[in-house]
C-alpha cells in the first residue's frame, strides 16, 4: 500500500507539481513518459512519489513521445489507470497515437503543458499544441492557473473513466506561466481526492483472460465510418457527464467549474473570448475598464475546448455587440480556430455581433495589460459605432507594420 | 486440406449501424467466456463472428501450396515458419493446410527440407489429385556434389 502524504490546507505549488500531486492522489497505475520542457515536472513529480512509496504504480521510461503514448495505450487497454504529460514537439510526435487512444476509447489522462511548435524552435507557452489536438477525439480541459490544473486532472480521470464516456482527456495549462509559477493551491486530502476519483473500473480489459478481445482492428469503407460516428457521439454526449463531475466536485470543494466560464457577462456589451492564463489577465483588465472608462467589458473562456461548447458559447454571447476572439496559435493560412468556432456558434443564434480575431502571444510573447485594454477599447468602439474599425484578423503586439487581414 | 465448404469471406458479414457497433472497435475473440483457451485446439474454440479465424481470406490468394503426405517427414519446419498459422499439425504430425487463411506466400515450400519437396506451389485452379500424380522425382545429386 502506498504511503499517505499529509498536505496543508493551503500549499504553494506550481502547475506541474499540482498536476503531479493529482496523479499521485488518483493512484495512477502506469505513467509511460518521455519528459519534455515545460511539462517535465509532471512526470518527474510522479516518478519521485513512486520512488518514495507514495503511489503504487509503474513508471515506464521510453524512447520517444510516440512510444510514451503507445505505452499508455497498451497499459490502458490492459486495464489500468494511465496518465502521462507532454508539450509541443512531444505532443506533435504523439499525434498519431492520440487518435489511436481515442478510437480505442481508452481513458488516458494527458497533462499538456502548452508550448509553441517549431520552427523556429521555442520552449515558451502558446496554444499551438493544444490546437493540434483539437480533432484528435480527446476531451480537452483548460486550466488557467495551478489550482485549476490540480482540480481538472482529478476530474479528468472521473470524466474519462465513466463507462458511457470512455474517452481520453487532455488537461491543458500554459507553459511556464502556469507550469512554473508557484501559486496558492487548496488541495484535497489523499483520502478525499481518491474517494472523489474512485477505484478504476476496467472495461474490455486485455488482462481478462476469460474474455480475450482484440484492440486496434482494421476497418475499411464498410465499417470505419460507423465507428467514427459512434466515437463522435460519445464525445459530444460527454458534455452531460462533464457537467455532472463539475457539480460533484463543487459539492466537496466549493469550487465551481462550467464548460464555458464567464465573467461580468450579465450586462456586457463587449467580450474577449480566450483560453489559458490570458483569461485571468483579461478579467483584471475588464474590471479596471469598467471602473475607469465605463466600458461594459466581459470575459468568456471555454473551460472545455473539446467537446466544443457550441450551445453554451451561443447563449453566453447572445447579447454582446462586439467580440474579440483571442487565438494564441499561428493561424496557418486561416482565421484562428477560436474565431471560426465562436463565430459559427454566434451565427447559428442569429447574432449580429462584430467579431474580431486577435492573434497574440506566439512563442510566449507577453500579452500586456495595455494590449488587452486597447483590444477592449477597439471592441467598444465597434460596438458603439456598429461597424468594424480595423480588419477582421489582427496580429497583436507584433513588431513591424500592422499585419491584418479581411474586411 | 481444409477450406470451409461455404467460406464466409471477409467483407460479406452483416453490416451494422453506428449504434450497434462495439465501443472502441473492441472485438470479442470468442462467443462465450473461455477457460485455458490456449490448451484448446482451434476446432474446439468458440470463435466469435469477428474473430479473424472465422473469416475466410482464401480469395486473396493466387497461388497455393499443395502438400504431399507420402514424402513429408513431419519436421514441423513449415508449421514454425508459416506467417499465417495456416499449417495444420496435430501431435507433431502435419495434416494439411488451412486454405481459408493461407495467402500463398510460399514460405512453407522454401523451408521444406525433403527431396523432392513435400510442399510445392501451384496455380490456384490446379486440381490437387492431378498435382500429386505428377509430383517430381527425387533429384539426383550432381556429379560435382558427389565428388565433394
């Protein structure tokens, strides 16, 4: 039996350590990992807890992230509770196996500490790895600080392992700003946390020798489509179970999570839609601008990036006149993903809001308070005049002549 | 030896809707719970519909091995090397070929040590009895080899 760890009511943890503690408290059976900056602390933390006797499990050291996720797939199919962590290039190398994991409906938890994708090589935080995973069939939860990273990792097991969900879950946090910044965290006790997550209940496990099963069958045009449709349904329908787990978590911690978080949206005329740590800065800026300049500013943040909260986004933004969709990933010859998805939700509700796509923060470029203020001021101007003052897609805090596209 | 009389070819199974397919494409190997299945012979196992043993892929093959029992020494080489477990051997006696799963790769012929070989490749349409009646004679060693 694993030793228990006495934790203070309030601890000072960075996002990586918070995630590692959650893996320990969930008593993860297998971590198969190839550590990469800035997510190293997650699997390093689990490894230390394992060596020190605080978790009963296995750490599999592998030769690449492709192998790391493959190890997770094997261990999860065998019937264990499984997790790992990665970032950026490691995430990209895992990509093939991410689709295998979701297609085989294996509830693996992947802690993704968001980092830019090369080239040019960069270790700082942006959301290009998160966006790379958006069609992979995984549930994607997004933490904005260390506390949320801890909470969401615990909840990720509970959501993914439900037998009517059985999907892998990514828990995202921003590289360095969350992963390496020590913050106050209110952890659960080991007993409370484990009771919340619950024992792993295997399904179709390979180690059941009385009922041997095949994983990873090949299907061509006569079967593949039906299987992918069933998988999509499970992902879309997981919304109900995600809400249920969020509600259960609130009961024991008092911390409330929603698939779409919103701040000061009751009477907002303008809103910023963002992911990650930007949400917290935007909240602060919105409060200031309400006081100082009378701008009715709000913030909307998809806590659950996949399944995309289409309905909740539409509802939350129904009465807003101008929206700024913040994409922290090089858009690769299109509008940003958040812009595309938010505008489609708004359009389906008949909204005539003016939506602007702000590309920002690539490779860890800081998004300052002043830059967010300027964005809100532009949105406010658009809302009041009823027309767009700049182009639809704009690059924020970029040196050189203004880069903007589409009218 | 065997090819099922009414082979169920891969792709001829009943097609199901998205609401009926299994979660995660997980396929049962057997229709019932099994105990010590490794100790059961293939013909004794309760294979499920989507076990690959149940489906015939005989139509993938263009050439086939024919087996001559009179020459075979039951060395088991072909059984060991067959990549499709299609050599049927019981109690270390070679009893035939599983033509539902044999792909006609010819590895069994390649590894057969007898003279003449106990397995030879023929066109798929070749009649087995006719092939056996025209089996090649034992090859004499060449003079050079005798001198050695």
